[in-house]
């Protein structure tokens, strides 16, 4: 390294060259600053456009897949040189054509997923090309561990791509993953080592002991009714007595009403198994041939029919003086009509439409609307039914419903 005196002597002897070198150095620093600034802007734009909107797992998936693809490309670089004999620019241009095809197929598969809700043939091509590049890059390996490593790298990249596609598929189509028929959970349930429900161990044990009692009782009854020998009947009764003793001891059967009901329900179901043969389940949408329509009300006498025809509920009334009311004024009149309705119902009278209109000063159409809504309430409906049943009056609201003892009928009577 030159000393300070040597540098000073060089500057003194070569002033022009030193000045040119200094200018070139400053220009280089300026260009480097501009280049770094441009790179920073590009990186910031790429981050804001593609990285920031994505979840962290998607970003990590892309990074890991890129590393695995690089490992696969490095294996294809050695394969193209050692096996194919490519060198120079030709090797640089052709070594990673399979990796480029994989990336192209992955992009097309993602586009197909967004447009057609399926990866299509491009999704299959990703896996086929991945297996191809894995096999080719591992064929030039110098040892078994290297071959395994070169086989695993492309498959890891394809697996990460597949997981990203599965998440996007669920986001677009709203469907979950498939439900496998053979899973560790189902195998453990099949072997009796796990429970399907979230019952506790004590509940499972109690259910099994009660089931043993019910099955033992069924077997003993079947032997007795079938005329079995005394020895078989005694053995069945002994088994039933043992199962009952264990159930009482371990399940609290003697003091637990719920388990008593559960045991009786099991015994009832087991004893009546033969009744299933004669069961006649109905299809919910099948019409019952024996079902008869509900009979209509009897025809009214002429006098009452004439009274019903005069009732304003059955007559179309045209209001020749329509009123335009604000929401507040309409609400106030509705409250007033409701108060009048409640007072009359408390007296045992169902007001008519004309009564409500005259009392409150509202149009007949509005009164009819209120009355049609309120007469369906329990108290009003009870009065209307009492009028019809006792006096044959159909919803006139003109008279109170009078009981035999002279009391006014309401819902409290």
C-alpha cells in the first residue's frame, strides 16, 4: 500500500491525470447513488405491489419455492455440461428450460384457477415437469445423498405451489379440502380406541354397562320364551344379574333417573325389534289417501248472513277524501286507535271498522288495516270465537259475548 508521501508525490507529478481520476470517481459515486436510488424505488414499488398485499405464508411459500427451483436449476446446469456436453453461451441459454416451463405452467394454472375455478392441464404439467427435472438433475449426482437432495428440491417447490393453489382454490370456490375415508382418527374409532363424540370416559363406560344389561335381559327373555333348558336360562339370568350389579355399582343406576330412563329405552327398543317388520313409514311428501279436508263452517242462517253482508269487513269502501298524513301524525292516530281497541276488548267487545274510524277520525281504509292486524291477537280471537259459538255471530263486533251466567266473556274468564 503506497504511503502518504508517495501519493502526494504522484499528485504533484501527474496533476492532470489526478484531476481526471477524481472527476471519474465523483461521477462514479453519483452514478452509484442514482443506481441505488433507482433500485430502492423499484424494490419499494415491487414490495408495495406484490409483497405487502399478500399474507406472510404466501410470501414465504414463494421464497422457499424460488430457492428450491434454484437448486434444481443448478443440478440441470451440471447435467447440461457433463451429460449433454453443452458449453459457453449455449449452455447458459438451454440449461434451465424445464424450470422456465415449470414457472410458465404454474402461472397459467393460477390464471385458470381464477377464471375457470380449476388448474386444468397446466396443473398436471407442473407436477410432470417437476418430476422430470428432479430425475434428470439427480442422474448426474456423485453420491446417494446428493441424488436424494436433488430429487427432493423440485418436489418441495411443487408441493409449496400446490399448497398455495389449495388456499386460493378455497378462497375462490368456497370449498374445503376433501374428506378422506381412511384417516388415523377413523382407524382408531374402528379399532375401539377412540370415541366419535366428545363424551367423557365415565359417560362412555356408563353407556356400555347399560347396554350390557339390556342385551343380557333380551337374551334371557328370548331363552325363556323359546323353551330353552334350565341350565341355559340360569346361565343367562346369572349373566344378567352380574351385569346389573356392575351397572348399579359403577353407573349410579339406582339413584340416577336419566340413566334409568336410558336403560328402559334400550330394553324397549330391543324387545320390540320384531315390530320393525310391520312398520309402515310414510314418505314425507306422500299424500295420505285417508286424509280428509277440514270441513268448512256450516252455512249461516239468512238473517245472520244478511248481517255479515252489511259488515264493513266484507264491503269494499272507497274513501273519497284521502288524507295525507306525516309519519308522526299517523303514529299518534295509530296509538289512539290502539288504546280505543284495548278498552273495548277489555269490555268484551270487538270494535268494527266503522267504530274505529268514527272514534279516532281516521279513514275507513286505515281503520280496516289496523283491525285486520289486531283481531288476530289471542284476546280478540277468543271473543270472536265465543260470539260465533254461542250466538252464531261472525265477527260483527257489535255485541259483547255474554255467557250463560250473564258475565262478559274475555280471555280471563
